[in-house]
C-alpha cells in the first residue's frame, strides 16, 4: 500500500464534503428566494385587503397578518438564520393561528366538554363490563350498576353546567 493513499482518500472526502456544502448552500438560497417571493405576494395581498376592508373590526387582524409577513421577509432578507427556523417561528404567528389567546370562558367550556367526553367513555366502559359480567355474580353487577348511575349523574351535572355556561 502506498503511504499517500490515505491522504488522497481524505482529500477526496474533503472535496466531496465541500461540494455537498456548496450544494446545500445553493438549495438554501433557492428556497430563501422562493419564500421571499411568496411572502411579498402575501403581504401585498393583505395590504390590498386592508385597503378594501370596510369594517373596522377586521383591520387589526389584517395589520397583524401584514406584520407577520414583514417579519418573515426581514428574517429572510437580512438574517443568516436558516429558513426552516424562520418558517417554524412564522407558522406560530401565521394566518391560520388565532391572534388572541383563549379567554377563561372558552377554556372553561373546553374543559367541561373534555370532562363530559371522558365521563361518557367511562360510562360506556362500565356498561360493557356489565354486559360481559355473568349474571351469577350479582354483587359485581350491582356495583357496576351503581357506578353507571354515578357516572350518569355526573354527566347530567356537567351538561347542566355547560348549558348555564353557554347561556
């Protein structure tokens, strides 16, 4: 084996790695250029919608959307941050995401609906257990019937709370 053969292999690997890095940089530049074009189009679209909007209640949301697009553009044009990180931050603020945090009333309603769903599932599981329990075990069946009744009362109570909450 020739003493320089290892160094030739290493230099070949370095050239390959350098070529791969160059290719990745070119792909990133192409991706950035495409993202910049799409973000500019969306910003112009939102600006047009803002100008045409007649109702004041929608204007703050449109201004927020324009600002989100501008923030993405600034990051793409001026920063060296990788595009996938910018996209991740953009998606948190994107159009489809709500601009306002949920109110306590909405959180309470969702909690009630979730609790109702869990109670209904427990009741179904208990009913299935009752169906599968042999009639020769009256003590077990009686306990299951009692638990089913308790779950039913709990469900009714939660539904009443939900109705009062919605009123």
